[in-house]
């Protein structure tokens, strides 16, 4: 059984990547793309290029956090009625386990808790070899839109 409020597609995500005003977003800047939507998970990838490396040549921990918050935030917003509510990151943490240096990293978001006011998401990030490189947890606040009925 799907957790999503409505059917959502990878194409919907690509449109969101352009920003609501169409002026761009961090997702475009870093090459983050949602690649898969399952019944209870969302997958996004990001190229592990030197543009996101730290000075010693591995993916910067902050880049891992950006990928984790992106995939978890998208997922959190797809669980709610977006006409009535939107979700924003309230807290995030990350444990960096193994370095990634090249190829593509992949983040998989799954819910831990889906509530009326918050949702909590676990994001596991893997390197191109399929090895776990980072595990993150994000809490999203569910905010009622001021113009919602």
C-alpha cells in the first residue's frame, strides 16, 4: 500500500527541481535527481564530482546532508495534501561511515514516523559500489498553508 497522498512521478520531481518560480534550485546546481519512487520510499542520486568534494578529495559531509534533506523533504511533501500543507526540514543529522570519491551516490528515504504535525525519515546513502557511506535522519515539520481552508 502506497504512503503517497497522490500518485507522484519522477517527472513531477524534475519539474520541482526547477523551483516553484522556475528560476532554479540547489537540486539543479548539484545535479540531484529523483530516480525512483516506490510504495514507501524515494530514491535520489547525485554525481560525486570534485565540485562536491572536501579538500582531501572525498564527498563533503555537507553534500551528503544536502542529498539526504532533499530526498527526505520531497518524500515528506508527497505524503501530505500539498494543497493544504507543505513540509520543511526541522532537524537533520548524519553519520558519515565511508568515503565516496567518484561515480554517483544514491540516497534512499524511508519513513520512520508519519504524523499530523511531523514526519521522520531515515536516509541511507550508498556509493557507486553499493556500499553504505552515510546514514541520516530528518524530521520534517508539517505546516498548514495560510490560504488553505
